[in-house]
C-alpha cells in the first residue's frame, strides 16, 4: 500500500520502489543531501554506483536501478520546490518531510530547480547509455557544488 501511494499511480514505479535495498540507499542519500555538514561527492557517487551494480552484471538491470534512484532524487527535490513555494509536498514519510523542510529553509527556489533539473539530466544520460560511474560522478559533483553555497550551522 505504501509503495502504491509513493508511486503516484504508476505500477512500474511501485514495483521499482519495492526493490531490495532501495529504501535504505534512498534514505542515506536524502539524509546526506539535507545534512548541514555537507556531502562528499565521491562517496555519494560510489553509493549510487554500488546500488546500481547490485542489480547484477546486465547493463539493462543496472540502468533500471540507476533510473529509479535518480528519479527518486528528482522527486525529492520536486517536493523541496513545492515546500519553497508554500505548497504541501507529497511526502508521507516523516524523515522525508524533515529533510524537505531543512533544505527548503536554506535554498532559494532557483537552486532547488537546478538540483531537480540536474537529476533529470542524469536520467537522460542513463537512458543514452553513458558510462554509469561517469553519470554518478558528474551528478554528485554538481549536487555538491549547488548545495555548497547554502548556509551551514
């Protein structure tokens, strides 16, 4: 039931959300992105690559996992954008809601848009068969660069 709600009506997305390990990796990534201590782009990229490779040797399976993970990050940033606009983000998970609030308090809407757009670009690169470690390294470096400018405690 939870996956159906998170999938926003998409059966294929609900099935992808049920993949073993996705929830753990997703939570780690979101918590790191929302942390005021900053993030390590190389560690972030390695975590994403490791999750994708856990799908097996087949490129199609790894790319499928990569697309789901990058899509989840884009949806997270979409929720942050909703919050910065004063709207109620579509996130039922309390930890997600806290991470959304934390980022919305410190980022300008333009920065959040750049973060979400960068995730969509990474998805496009995954679909175009770009070497996955390169996709993850570029995405993580750009996320770090954009988030670096936000105020820290």
